[in-house]
């Protein structure tokens, strides 16, 4: 039986959440296909999707995976002087090679994730620019070693059960996707100039039509369709459905830093990936060998989740819970007042 997800925001209705879940399963499905699967009219799906997008509740965007192109990914944790965190976080969020930025610890701590496409770009950020910033007191960088949840195949299981199995099957879902994946591909493919143009167009709008993508890449729609399928199958890109968690009633978000016995890292990561409150989890280098991001409705739920569910993980040795004061950027999309802000290039295409 489908589970109703109760939202705090009066603007997000149950059918809106069903449409969001449908997009998670099939982000490029036509409005007609989604309407048929959900028992709605095509006009209703179209209208609700555009309102959710305009209100900053969701955004569908194509995301390039640097790991599939042979580049490592890093998490960076900064401690800043009081009063300087917001400006540094904003400067980081403006960079194309930083795709996730959050403020915590009363604005004195910043956590960000890099998505550098080249080694030079990564070294410039981690080795030159951040260390030279006078307001930065301390920098810790952690290499992602294995990703268990987030990015490619990301469903955020909090929405599982929103649709019935029959409705999900109608959208092409045969069950949960294989989520765990290596961070860096050993034999990365090469992108053509046409690929880059197509991926730029997808970054602006993950639901852009094949005709629009073909125009952007100077290719035929058929060629674009085949090339896009190849890039997605090889993990070079994925179509991400970004969700403003606060719009669905999740107001307590936290970075979780776990120290787990080395023999339990894989099992702990896989267990966390199945938890509805977890939106991202990866094994990392450094003293904390697992990093996760949790979305809970309030601090009481965060306490219950971390003490009961995470506290009982096999092999757990210690844990730090760092509540997020403000999300500045997630998956490459800026946020303002807990709502997603589309880039100017995306707004121009609408």
C-alpha cells in the first residue's frame, strides 16, 4: 500500500510528493507517462511540476561524475574565524568545482565537497586558495574511498512507499537500484566537445528534450539519445532530482562523522544507505572513516535516529553529530531560505 508522506508546507500536497517520487524513478519520463502511472491528467502533472520547480522545491539536473572521468573526490571541513563563515561558504558555492556547501557550528564550520574535473583544478583549491584564506583557522580534507548512497542511483529512501509497487513498475522501476559504487573509474572514457555541450544543457535542465539537446550539441536527436544513454550507463553522468528537504518537513539536518572498525566499514555503509533519514553516505580517509548526511524532521528525531539506529551499528567506535545551520549549495544548486535557486542559464531556458 502506498504511504502518504505528510508535509509541513501547505504548498506541497500529497500528489506533489507522488510526482517527486515518480521523477526520482524516471527523471526524464514525459508528463503523459507520469500521469498515466499515477492516475492523474497530463495537465495536472505539468502544472504541479512547474510550480514545484518555480517554488524551489525540486530541480532536475544532469550531473557529471568526476570519478567516472578518473578524478578523485574530496570532502573538506573548514574551521573559520567568527563572522567569516558565511562569506567563505558563499565564495565556495560560486565555484563550479564545489558542489555541496553547508554551514554548521554557529557558522564557524564549513563542510564542502569538491567535484574537480582536473587534478590542477583540485590542487588549486585544496593546496593554494583555501590555505591562503586568512579567516580559515583549520583545514581537513578527506578523500572519498567508496560511495554507498548519493548521486548516481540516488532515491533518498524517505520517499519509498509514496507510490504503490504497481505505480513504480509502470514508471519502469523493477526495484531499488544498485547504489554502491567505486569513487574513481580506473579506465575513464574521454568526452567529446559535443558531449560537453550536451552535458552543459542537461546541467541547466535535466528534462531538456532531445531536440533541445541536439541543438545545443550540434548533433541529431538520435545521436544525442544514443550518446546520452552511453554516458549514463557508464556512470559519467546521471540525472539528479534535487529536493529541498525543508519543503517536505525535514528541518533538522546534520553531518555525521563516524569512526567504525575497519572490518565493519562496508557493512555499516550499506546499512546506513538503507535508512530513510540518510541522503548521502561514503567511506572516507582520515580519523573518521564514514561520513553521512542525515535529514530528520526535528532535533528529537535526529537524537532518536543517531542514538538508536546509528548507535547500534556493528563496529561503531565513536560518532560526531554536527547539525547543519544552513545549506548553501547541494548537488551544484544554490539554496536561499531552504529553497533551490535555479542558475540564470536554467531560468533563461524555461
